[in-house]
């Protein structure tokens, strides 16, 4: 079995692969040298902000829609955040201003009516808590006390 | 940036192996040429790319593999469907003997049917002459994974080519 596999492997290895076209050597090497030198000189000539823009565009270019979507989401988050910050100021302004005297008089009247309904002029004080008095813990103590 | 003589040496030593590897992956000569050029441009641009590299062949295969995977991803599903419908471009030289040619065509078809990761390992082992350790280093996978992928690939190709192979053996 192994011998058969080895034979098959040798048979496959004996199949010659296609040769690289001879003309490619000059084309590829010349193109590589010229592209690299032109890129190098371009980088040297460009101002720093152009290099930053070029780098950023190389990052953002593969998925521009995805990046735009992400930016839109961030704008929404920031807008929501700012609108939430404004609300507490508004509430604070409202509460800090003194209520009108009519409202105070109305509230006093309501409080009196409520007190009459309950049957007391003074609001009830919450029931007092019982004082804790420890009791004897053992039977022997009970016998003594009896 | 490496000088022209150094670049020529790299080309003469490795371009044939890279060509066979890339052609097997892309199944397209124009793409293979573009990728090969991309690799050499990268070498020229980044002068530190090859410094301290002991296994040049494995390193260049890794560069080629990454570039080919990027290209295949860029092509997308639509292109892959088109590619499947198109005629298979054989990575093998044409033979004078018609029987041998039939075998090579069948072998090319069998290779094309393999999953990309198995095809890559099979190509590097059979026609790239790399060991499993070198393949593992080139593809950044454990050597055991490389060996198992190779075995799966060989089994599949044997299954597909068996009738033809045995017929040819009998004829010999």
C-alpha cells in the first residue's frame, strides 16, 4: 500500500510544471525598479500633510462605506450626548425659581384639608420603637428569680 | 533598497518556484504576473524585508501566499463563480504523448478541485520540493497540519486519478 502511494507520489512529482515566460524577467525587474524609485522620490517631494492624507486614505479606502457608517454612528452618539447634557441645566433652572404665592397658598390649604380628614391637626409622629430589655437566657436564672 | 544585481539573483533563484506556486493558486497567468511583480516591488521598496532571513525561498513563498490570498479575496464570489465555469488553466507543461497529456489534464483538474489550503501544500511538496518544516514556516502553520493537509490532498488526487493511472500502468 505504502509502496503504491510512493509510486503515485513519484509519478506526480515527475510531471513538469509550466516554465515562467522568459520575457517576464526584464519586464518585472524593470517595473519593480522604476516603480520603487518613483515611489521613493514622490515620498521625498510630498509635504507631511499629503503623506498623512495618503496613509489615511490607504487605511480607509478598502471599505469606505463601512467607515462612513461608523462615522455617522459616532455623530449620532455625540448629538445624543450633548442633548442629554443640556437637560439637567433646564431642570435646575426650573426648580431653583421660587413657586408663585398662589401655588403656596393652595398647597397649604390642601395640607390642612388632609390633616382634617385624618383627624389630627399635627402630623402623626411615627410609632416609637420598643426599648430592648434583655430577658434571662437560662432556666437556672428563672428559678433564681422565682 | 537592494541593487539590481541582488534583485536579479533573487529573480533567477526563486521566480520559477514562485511562478508555479502562484499559477497553481490563481489559475490565471495575468494575475500571476501581477503578483510576482508586486512581490519584487515590495522587495525593492523595503530594504529591510530580506535582512536576517535565512530561508529566502520560504519567506518569498509566504509573501506570495499572502498576496495571492488578498487577490482571491478582492476578486470576490462573483469572480470565483466565473472562474469555476471557465476552463481550468493547467499549471503543467504540455506533453508530446497524448496519454501523458490526458494524465496532466486530469491532474490539473484534480488539483483544481482541492481546497485552497490542501492545494497549496500539495504544490509546495510535490513541485516546490519543500519539506513539511519549510512548508510550515512558509504558510505559518504547524508541520503536522502541513503533513495532514498533504495526505488528504494526495488521497483525493489518488481517488480521482486511480482509473487512469492504473490503465497507464498496465499499458506500460
